[in-house]
């Protein structure tokens, strides 16, 4: 576990998506977040108190958490300089970037000299298995999407919270750096060698005998040219009994690919169900989660109603509206289910 409290490093981010790691931790683990560190006054803020690393240490902070996320997970020169400054001030440093803290000699040497700890969240465990596609006991829900960063992690966490409110056994299974920082455990699937993606997810969500659910965080999109391989491996390894489709209405193009339009909801749903059937022929969709943060409340309500009518599924914004209708439908669909994977093997 990464020692808390944290000071969240937001760097010189240009938009809210670029600080999604910090935003997720602040949203779901606010009690662990003391303040933020920005390099520009006009950079996005989480509304936390701005703190220098020395001030953060005086307040009791124990870790500087690199909360930025960029295409390729690259550590910039600014990021390295800030990590060094945090170490010198007396903080451990945690990062979910693809470029590891331990791979930067200056950071590695400083941590060793100062007796600090580096946490590279995107470091897969050794000796991951190869997927075998065998059915295993237990129920699984996977969030899928039309694009990257449309709310798959938020939806997964919201569903877990709603189900626990109803005393339904369930566990959030993290597959990305932010989710792992929130959950304290997980598999960074986009850092796993391709042959082992499905197996790593089988290991992340082993059979469970309590009749409960694993809520597995989705990644990427089958329609995104950069990340579809990760999305497909997740689908096959998760063997989901249910999927929830995630989307941001009005997004002008796929993230990082100007000019490439997003697929329709119907296209995305059909493709994910078809791919998922390789390892679970009985998979169904139980709802649509929409990120309506760029819409007015009236527009958001109208869009959700239209999507629900189009796909004959409950559609909600997990942050603004909750996921009660989606969970209602999920539990209705599986009420009294004998579930093939639970049938006495």
C-alpha cells in the first residue's frame, strides 16, 4: 500500500483528462489527499489546497503522487525534477506512468541516498499466466467503452458502491494505474505483455464461491486503433456475465486521434458482445453509463432517455445520477440464476 496522506502532483496539464489519475484518487479517496501541486496557475485544479512539498511534509503528507496521465505514459523533464524535489523534501513518490521511476537514474539514486521509497504502480507482477479460457465459478461484470477516458473506472466504482449499499457481495478489480491507487491492488493490463493479458485478468478475478460479483474495470476501446488489443484481452480474460457500455456524448473524436469519429453505441455494444462470447457465450449488457459532464442537467436527462429508448437498457450518468437503475436491471437479470460457471464443477 502507498503510504497516505498524499500531495497530488498535477504538473502543467492542459485539460482535465490529463489529470484523470489525480482526479480519480481525490474523488474516491478524498480522506487521503492533503493538497495539490501545479506548475501553472492556469492548469486544471482539483480544488485542493496548493502546497509546496515542504508544506505538505509539515502537514503530515507521506507520498507525492504523480497524478498526470498522458499519451504513452511519458515522464517529462518537469515530472522528473518535481519527483526529485519531493524526495528531497522528505516524501516517497508514486507514479502510474509507463516510464518507471526506477528507470530514471537520478530519481533512483536520490531515493536510495535519502532512504525514500518509489512506487511504480504500472509494474506487472512477474510470472503471469497465459489465459486458458476455462469457465470459472462466480459472477463478473466488465465495463467497456466507445473510447478511452469515458468513465469505465468511475462506473465500475459506482456500481461496486451501489451494490454494497444493497448488501450484495462484490469487489472492484482494478486494471489501470488510477484504479490500482484507489483499490490498493490490481493488474496494470496496459503494461502486460500481450500474450499474458487474458491470463492476468483471469488471475485478477479468480473463481469465487460466495455468489458475489467481481466488478472489473475496463480499459480502452475495441474501436481505438492504439489500445484495442488491451480491450480485447480484457474481454477474454474477464469472461464477463454482464457488461456496461460507457460513453461521453458529444465527444468530437477518439482521444488522441483528431479526425477519427467515435463508433455508435449500437456498433460498440454489438462488437463487445460478439468478442466476449468467445469465453462466455451467455454474456449480456445490463446498462449504459454516460459521462454527461459537458451537458446541462436538462440535456443530460434527455440524452439518457434517448439512449435508454434506443438500446432498451437503463442509461445513467454514474456521477450525476448514480447507477441505481443499472444495478436494478443487473440484479433482475441474474435473480435466481443457476449460472453455468457455478453449476457444481
